[in-house]
């Protein structure tokens, strides 16, 4: 009888402890498209002078924009690492320039892209 009472009290204590215990970590469910996005802000310039109408692309997401009159392009993107493709003039044959960029949730990643105006040659 004494053993039975001790066993019943032990089980009651364990049940109470398990009900009142707080979880040590909580993982919020992630719904596609609802995680905190970050910003990728690109400044296209030549010797710190802004350049408009330069095509910038986030390759993995298929996002394409052109720089505004202030030389800026801004993308809202999920956190991650991306290939930033800049269609700018460079020495030699016309080409694009790729750069790897990482954007954190809720943060703004600033990138400067230099164009080469003298590389255009005389018009």
C-alpha cells in the first residue's frame, strides 16, 4: 500500500511538472512570403556621379529594374544570398558584371556599382 501511494504521488508530481514546464525554445511557423524581407539598394555611378537608366538584375529572383535619375535601384527581397547582375560599360567588350550579395531579414544591403563612362568612347 505504501509503495502504491509513493508511486501515485510520483506520477502526480511528474504530471504537474510537465504541464507547467515552459518550452526552452519556440520556433515561429514560417508562411511562404511572410518572412521579414530585406532591401537591396544599388547605387550606379561614375566617380560618385549618379547614372540613370542602367539595368540591374537579381538573377535568382528574375527581378530587373533600371536606375533612376539619382542612380538608385531598390529591390525588396527575402533574406538570402543573390547574384546581382549590373549591365554597365567596362573596359573591353560590352558585358555585364556579377557580384554576390547577402541580404538579411529586415536589413538594407547597400551596393555601389561603378560604370565606366570613358569606356563608351566618342559618340
